[in-house]
């Protein structure tokens, strides 16, 4: 036994110390996702008030100096003294873990924040935090309490409205009225990698919440700009509006979404509410969002399993009675019936069991049966009343099944071919010698000349080069069987080594940096877009895990006497040319029309050398908006694409 190990080595973390010591346990990460999670935690408390019918407006303000303010017009956190703790209920909620009004189900029947750690964690991870409680009534009172590093600086004190900041006196103009809660905080820069908030990331989540709570108005305002940017979200159609929003750039198979809402009493859960909207389009991809108590369950869970099972079983039952049955020798699979499906499933569960504080997956087994039963009943009722809709869906599902079978046969043929080929890698791939994927880079380069320069300039130890040629396939307009057999995409699939579509296995990725290196012109932009569409649709985890990058080759080479400069845009070129003491007659400017014009050493120096290159990592911050953009730009429907181009043409920087 180690004599140095004794009782004095055992630490007891008091109050919110545990949160500051291990923030990842409570918000997942101290990166950008964790920072924005602070805002979501506060907003979710306001949404919980809205779900109980006590709040109809929420305001999120991004102030200067990385300060965030979240306001609502709910009941306000109680400020009276707690009978056993001896401090105000507000101070308990703000400074104690597992303190809140969501445990007894009297104040909140359903809630996203069930653990009572949300706003206290925000307080713990803030450099400072302020809580303002507006009591309402004819003579509205305001109670204020301030905190530093999660510790209250004094009790909650009644404060005159006239003595508060201008924003507090202007609440009436924002439609928030005389009552509610305001939480204002500054995230602690000693904990987070960055404390700068992304307006788009926040507005996308707020838009999502507005869809899920029909009639709730949510405003986000960015005051960091000289001219504040404001978005207001309010959707009276709820999840129906959400589905129509997702499908607005697609060609739909039926005009009205299939919509149902119902509740079911359960001995374990009590009343479980299920709301769902479904609409099919003529595309080949599935768009499925599921929520529990307004929390986006990105990893799914029992509610989503129940819905998918109901959909597959219901369509197979209708297939047996349809003339489409003759065209298929086997049952429809889940993937078949979800081709072209856009669906939003929202479930309200009194006692949800989530996996982890970030609540990515629902675990309640009883919810599966409840959702499955309700979905079966409601879809059968709808399809019996709308036979033309079920016929269109079955026709599309059968075509998807036949395509799936063809794709399976193509994969089997490819596997047999690769088994006979000992290397199993495409001939266009110049591989690297390093075998550790975390150290390896794959450059995807268009054209043999550019590929030749890249091969000559690379570091062979860890940089692999895959040369492409000819026109890329737009996967947005075709099914999986055309993708797996396409001669332009097969080399990419084989080189990455992780499969494609439903067979994709991220554990088998051969390179942790996959860098798209295309010319800096319109054609290069098109190639990048086609490749990104393929990765997004059939290798989504590549993007989610941060493995996809875009190379930034220079546009110009500026030579003066014996010095060489590279410019990545016109503005940088002009700055170089404007350098003091430079004789224009002795300055040579070379415009690179393509990567193939660059010598191997130039390509290495400007675009491939990790110590000097510029590369952009591709992120998937908002799956909803990404879905809309890919569908708009790459789909069959021309009108939304034309509208997008007309709206954004002046923002483009093109070199033709």
C-alpha cells in the first residue's frame, strides 16, 4: 500500500467547483459546441415555460465583448426564500446542481432540462453572470442578483427599473412586457477555447425551437455589428411548417404533409404526446429530425426506432394489396420506404431518460411502443382517406428497393474484383508510405497535369494523391446504384477505404485529412461542390468528424527582382504591387489558370506544405440549412436555384 495515499488526498468539490473542474461532463466540450450549449441551456428554460403556456416570446441578444442576454416573458424564477435552504429560490437555481422546479411535475409536466443543472452550469462556467426577475403586475418589481465564477456576490435585491440598464427599460418595445426572467452572462475565457459566438449557429437552433413550439416568437439580435442584425421566428404551423421549409426547394409527391398529433397514457410515463409531419419528395435522400421535449436527439433513440418500424410495416402492408407488389420479390426495407422522405417527429415525455447531459439519444423502452402504435394508427387512417398518396409513395419505394438490390449486386461485384486484386486500390492513386490514418493526407486533384505536379511536389511519407478526370457525377440527381458503379467515384470510395452509403464505416478511413484541391476558377468551384455533395450524401461522417478540407492555391505569382510573392486573391495582389519602392517595369505578374501550370516545388510551397499552406476545414454546423442548400443548388428543381443565384450573384467572386 502506498503510504503517501491517505484521507488528505481525497478532494471534495463544493458548490459548482465540479463543473469548473470537469466542464466536459456537463456541456460535452469546451470548444465551439460547448460555448453555444450555454446559450441553449438558458433558452431551453424559457422554452419550458412556453411549453406550459406561460411564455410566448423569447429574446436572445449578442452584446459586445462576448456577452449574451436571454430574456423571456414567463413567470420568472421565484425569488422568495426557500423554506429549508435559507436562501432565495433564485440563488438555489443559479448556484446549486440539481436544483429546480422540474422534479415534482407540478410546475412542469414536460421539460427539456430535467436534471436541474442547466442554468447553474452556465453560471459556473461564466466569468460573471446576472439574473433579473421581473415580477409582473401593475407595479412591476425587478429583482437582481449577480454572480462571479458561479458564486453569488450578494442576495437577490429589489431594484428600481429606472436604475437598470437601457435594455431593461426597453423590454416593452420588444413585446416582452412586465414579467419574466433575464439571464445575462459572459463565458469564462479561461475555460473555453474561444468565447466568440456564431450568429448563424444560434439562429438555426432558435429557428428549430420556433418550429417545434407553434405560436412561440423567438428573436435573435446581434448587437456586435454597427447595424444590428435581427431575425424573428414564429411558425403557427409547427412541425408541418418545419417539413414544408425543408422541402421548399424540392419537387414534392403530395402537396399537404401527412400530419398527426396524439397522446397515449402509459403506466410508467403518464401522458406521452406524439406530433409528426411527413412529406415525400422526388429526391433520393432521407431527411429525418427527431425531438424529445424540444431537444434534438441527433443520435435517435427509442422514439425514432418506433416511428421507423411503423412506417416500414405500414407501407409493406399496403404493398401487399397494391399492384406494385408484382414488381418486387422481397419486402420493402427501411431504407426503401425512407427514400425521398422528409419527416419531423416531436415527442413530449414526462420522464425521459437521455444518454448523457447533452441528451443526444432517448433510452426509454416504453416510448418505442407508444410511438409505433400511434404512428401505425394515424398513417393507416390517412392512407385510407388518400389512396393516391399511398400509391405514389409505394411506387417510389418499389423503385428504391429495386435500386437497392442493383446496388447490392454492384457492391458484391466490386468486392469480388477487389479480392482478386491484391492491392485493392485504384491505379490513379499515388499512395503514401505512412499507414497511421491520423498522420495521412489524401489530395483529390482534378486533371492529370495537376495530379502530376502534386505527385512531384508532395511529401511521399504521408501525402497521397488521387487524380480525377472527366465530368463528376451529381449524386443529388441519382440513386445509390449509379453512385457505387460510377467510374469517377469508385476510385474515391476505394482510396478512402471506408465504404459508401449505408456500408460506410468511419473506423476504416485510411486518411484523416481528405483535401479537395481544384483550380481557383468556376470549373474548380463546380468540382469542389460536386465532391462535397458526394461526401455529404454518402460519407456524412467524414464531414462530421472534420476530415474534409479545401485547399487554397494562389491565384497569382508576383516576381520582383529575385523575390517571389504569392497572392490568393486580387486584393492581396494589389497590396503586393503597391509595396513601397517597387518598380512596375521590373515586376512580373503571372496569373495561374490552373494547378497544372504550377511547378511541383511551387505547388508544394504554396498549397501542400503544412507549415505554409492555407486549407479550410469543412464543418457541418447546421444540418437543416446544409440540406436546403444542397437540395437547392444540386437538385432537379430549377426555380429555387435560379432564385438563389439571383439573390447571391453580387456576393460571388468569380474568375472565368
